[in-house]
C-alpha cells in the first residue's frame, strides 16, 4: 500500500537519522518583497556607506568589504551529519556607485565561514547604471559536524578599493532560505 493512502494516525514517525541521503529534513525562510508593500511585507530601504579600509571577515581573505546583516536564521539540525543548503537574493535599489567599487552578498555560518558567488561581483558599479542595480544571488552548502544550533546570515556588502571612492549602497528587499538535507 502506498504511504499516501495510510491515515496519518496510523503512520509511524520516521527518525531523521534514518532518512535517505538528500532528503529535506527542515526548511526555514525569511524575506521582504521588493515589488510592493503590504501589511505583512512593507517595502524597506536599507542604506549604508562602503568605506576603506576594512579587515577581511567571515573566513575570507578579501578585505575592504563593508557588510550589513540582511537576515539571520537560527537552525538546530536534526542530525550531526546534515548539510545546510542555503539561497539568498538581494534586491538592490539605485545609488551612484563607484568606478573602483563593487557590491554583492554572502551567506555566513556562525560568522566563521561563508558562501560567496565571487571575489568582486558587480565590479565596477559606477553611476553608468541607471535605475536599480540587478539583483545579487548567492547559494551553496555548509557541511555540519554537530547538531548544535547554528546561525546562518545573509549579508549584503559594498567593496571599496580606496578611501577616495567610498560610496552609498541601498537595497529594498531580500529572500533567504535555509534547508537541512540528510546525508
């Protein structure tokens, strides 16, 4: 008999440690829709200045990025050998930019390691771009070795090569998803 025809009250719970590899175990998400405002999803306008110099952070050797935390999700894995599949998108707004600057986004695991889509994405991001900058996307996995709670963060950043090219950045929405996958 197919599992879907057995009433829920007659089904046994499946322990997460007994799931086949690649099975989604849990899913968490957060986001603000950049397209329209509603009572549950207001439009936001987050701005900050990319400055120079900055130290390398979050397990990278790339300095001079000024980060802002866009979203944080805390997840307690069901097993110690899971992977966390993560996806993030930043919906940028408009700004003047810099001929020697860049912008992008990363995802961090407990602020000690990170997923990034490139070293200097969107370089240069000068004022030649009219309107809103294209969205930035980042995705990847973290392999866990414990079942402790972990905080996963989506961070937007601006990269500034020197102190004379500091610039203002702005985003107006984001989407962030974290899924635990059995191994």
